């Protein structure tokens, strides 16, 4: 039987709802052989996940970097998965710290916008809810839910709330700089959900070709935010550009409905990532 490999999951180190220890236990219970922990803009979940690693489970240490492409106006936000990089690389460490701080400032500004419209949400309560992890809109969505202002997380991300009216840009990493930083840190950059039109604007294929030339290694094809046609398009583009292809759940605990292992990565792609990364895969 081929191993079950899920290379995209979030913990309470960012906007997931399971702690890193709970996440690796849940991955084993879900029958996974390999899990990647990929919290937004942080490696804070790595150590607790490794310490709690159940026997038989392998852990790929990674992160999901908040990036932006400035080739269009307004600039397009995008996500870069980075695997098996050196977590002590000073340039990457500094950039991630800068982005996390900018996320806090942006979160607080979103809360001030809500408050200015008479909406009763508290920034300190949202920070407490984030529990020291990377702050994101899902934490603000939880506050809207607790206040009874929306009925579901999906509604909180709709146009009347965090999707548009109360959406502010983050200060993300310029995407070519992010690819370079990850490569210099010995990591493996993979473009997360590159064709997810349902999440917002997407970038042109020409940009993906330029990123491939700059050191991008793979594309995430199988993801819940891609339609079957979008998945096929990503696969074809990856074949053209000689990039590897991944499939993953992007699990967020109860902040999303998707389950661990909902989408999987082929063992060949996994082995290419492992061979290219500077950090060892941890074994339980
Ligand atoms: P941020 O990084 O703060 O801009 O927030 C983006 C995060 O919000 C994504 O990584 C997802 O975890 C989450 N998210 C975005 N859209 C939705 C949605 N429609 N439903 C639930 N979660 C979402
Ligand atoms: Zn997220
Ligand atoms: Fe993402
Ligand atoms: Fe993600």
C-alpha cells in the first residue's frame, strides 16, 4: 500500500485549533504515514510536534509563508509552502518575525475598523484566542462568531466582513525574495493552492514560470480550494515546468471543515522534497 502523505497542516502555532502535539496524534489516528506541519510564518510548532511524534509517523517540518506579487496593482497575495529549511537561518528568521508583527498590527487595525462601526469585538480577547500563535483573520472570525455577529466561519470570510469590507492587506514577503530566502536556508519552496480562484485573485502562469526559474520546486495541485479543472491545469503546468506536484489537506482543525488526509501527495514527490531539503524528516 502506498504511504499516506499530507504536506500541509496548521496548528495553534498559527490559525489551527489543535496544538502541535494534538496535531501529530490526530495525523497518526487518521492513518497518515507522513505529515508536514506548515503554520503561517512560524516554526514555533516544530519542537512540540517532534516531542509528541507518535511511533510510525514521520514529520516534515515546514511553514506557509505569506507572500505578495507586485506585478499587478493592487499586489496579489499568495502563499508559499517551505519545507525542511534551516529554522535558524538569520535572514529567514528576521523576515518571519517581521511578518508576524505586521500581522498583529493589521489584526488590530481590522478590529479598530469594526469598532468604529459599532461592532463590539475586543483586540485583547482576539490576541488571547490566538494563544501566542501567528495571528490571522480566523482569530478575528472566531470573535465575530462568539459575539453572534455571524453564524459560520464562512460567513465571517464573506464580503460583508473579513473577506472585503473589513479586509486589510498584510505586509507580506515579496514572492521572489521569499523563494530565494527559502532556498538559501536550504528549504524546498512549493506554491500553495496556486489556482484557487475561489479564494480571490490568482497570478498568471507566466509568473509561475518565472518563479520556477528563480528556484520554486513544486506546485500544490490537489487542494480543496481547487476545482477539478484547476487541479488538472496545475498538473499540466507543473509537467511543462518540471516542477513536482503535491496534494494536501490544509487542515486547520475546527476552523475549517477539511479533514487530515483529505488530499495526499505521491511518494515520488515526497522523496524529491526530502532529498532537496537541509532538515531531516523526524521519525516517531
Ligand atoms: P490571513 O492569513 O490572516 O489573511 O487569513 C487567511 C486564513 O484565513 C487562511 O489561511 C485560512 O486559514 C483562513 N480562511 C480564508 N478564507 C476562509 C474561509 N472562507 N473559510 C475559513 N477559513 C478561511
Ligand atoms: Zn490559515
Ligand atoms: Fe494558504
Ligand atoms: Fe494553509
